[in-house]
């Protein structure tokens, strides 16, 4: 049995007894009300006939019975018997209107008359007829009166009430079934949506997450917990991929070092040849050192992200320090920084963040712009707004194909036209992580053989880092 059917049956099982109880109470109240009304009519009949008997002595018994027949016509097999205090019968109408229709008359016994004398009011019934026994005091005299009959009108209305209640229950039960289906559908819909989203998640897109519509209910917390599990799986997958890629990237320079040393050991070399070999080994070692540092920064990034100290950072100072660092390593590079003249009215380029990480991000982008340009030149344009600082880094280098733009921020990815230029594919991945960590965004536009433009936007006066 699926969950939807169980929800539907549970809804029916809960609502139907409540509905049945409500209709049952309605019928019980209606039947009791009709019974009470009938007993009141019997009492009034008994009192009226007693008054007529006492006050209208000129009325004979046949005329009194005729008045009784014409007055109380809403019930059948009716009878009024009046006795004095000594249990002597003064008047007996007999059963009027279909006498004996439901069997013999109710017996009026001395025991019943004695109970009336003691209790003053007694309710009597034989299952079909209902009646009352009253002790009526009138004009200084006491009378014991028994009045009973069959409430035809009340029985008819009670039967109508049973029919209406039954029909109402059937209609309401059908409505409950329909509502149970709607209730079950709406209850299952968030789960069905969640299942559909889960079906779309594969090994290749573990970064996809479930939508958390309400994190205060159980399904919202379940979705959030599932997303946390996906994050942990992604972390394991990233770690596995990182180890595989790092091993591959480290193997290449180590293989080059090994090959050069093995070739050098085959025979004796001249001093110049050894110097050339050592220079080549030194270059490879430096490349290996750069790669190792990049791998270390990428591997430790999450730890830094948790423990980093956030402080106000003057972004213009970070940019100038990044440029100075690059030019110190590569004196042949040229870098131009341009600021919008209209931004002079703004007091600072201050952002919230970690200065060394921001410096690393800008070094990676600026250095790439110079490295992949034939003139080794990068151009920086800085724009300010009330809420953000925007830095555009442009070059006129080899460019990136449109089909590869979606992959350039993946660790170790290098464009197909960049393999002839030294690099390891770590810088852009690390840069994107740093910018997003600071609550910013990074976009790229590129055209083959025309150049590449990166645009970074960072929030100004951002009080809390986005982790």
C-alpha cells in the first residue's frame, strides 16, 4: 500500500466516525425532543379533559369524547382515563382513532394509580404507545389522570430525520472520500517533488540541491539534511578528484626531472652541459614548487574559510600590492590601473574580507592576463557604487573558446589553446572560491585571438562573510 492510499484511508477513518457521531447526536436530540413534545401534549390533554369534566357538568360523556376526538388529532390510539383520589373511574375515553391498532390497551392497574398518587407524575410506555400519569389538583379536589397514545406525527418526522441523516451521511461520506484524495495528494506532493529532484541528481551533478521551501517543518528539515549529505558526498568526490588530479599534475614535472637526471648520468658531461642541466632542473623544480603551493592553497582553502579573520580591507591597496608582486617576479609585464573619475566622490574602496586571500585572487587573474598576451599587458578598470566595488581585468591575449568557458573554473582545467604556456589550472578555481567566499561574483567574456575579460564584483561594507 503506497503512502497516498494510507493517507487517504487514515483521513477517511478519522473523519467518518466524527461525521457519524455528529449525525447520531443530531438524531438522538431530535428523537428526544419529539418525545418530550409528545409528552407535553399528553399532559395538556389530560389537564384540559380534567378541567372540562369538573367545570362543565352539563357535558355528558359522549360529548366530552367528541370534543376529545376533534381536538387531538395528531396522534392515534389515544386514551384519557380520569380517576378520583379513591381510584374510582370518572371518565374513560377508550382508545380513539384506530383503537387497538397496535395491540391491547395499556393496562391501568391499581399499582399505577398508587404510583401516580405518590410521585404525582409517572411516565409509562409499552414500546409503541407513550403516556403520562398525573396527579392533578383542581378546585380543592385531586384527580389521577392517565393519558397515552401513539405520536404519529412525531414518528413520521423521526423517520424523515433518519432518512435525511442517512442520505446526508452518504453524501458526506462521498465528499470525505474526495477530500481524502485531495488531502493525500497535497500531503504527498512535496514528497513527490522531492523525489523528482532527487532523481535528477547524479554523480555528475552532486552540486544540485533540493529546494527547501520551509525549513521549519519536517520535510524542510529533511531536505536540508539531504542537502548536507550531498555536500559531504561532494566533498568526498572532490577530495577523490583532487587526489587523482594532483597526482597527475605532480607526476609530469617529477618525470621530467627523472628523465633529465637519467640522461645526464649516461655519460660524463662538460661543465657547460652540467650548468644547462642544473638550470633546466632548477626551472622544473620552481614549476613543481609553484604547483605544490597552489595545491596546498586549494586543499587548505576550506580550513581557511572557516578560521579566517574578517576585517575591513582597502581594495585599492590590495590591487596595488598585487601588481607590485607580479612586476617584481616578472619585470617585463606591464599593468595599467584605471579608475572612474566619477568615483572620486566615494570615500573608500573598503570591503569586508581577508586581505591575503583577495590579493591571491587578483594576482592569479592579473598574472594570467599578462601571461597569455603577446604583449604581456593587463588592464584593470575599477568602478564603485554605493553597494559594490567592480574590478574588470582585460587582456588582448589568446582568448578562450565559448565551448570551454563553462569549465575554466574547474580545478586543473586548462583551455586547449593554453597547453603551450606554463600553468597548472589551479589559479582560476581558487580565485572563484575566494570571490564567492567574500559574497561576490566573477564573470568572464572571451573571444579567441581577441582577448579575455574577467569582471569581479565585491560588496562594500559587507558586515558578515558569506560562507
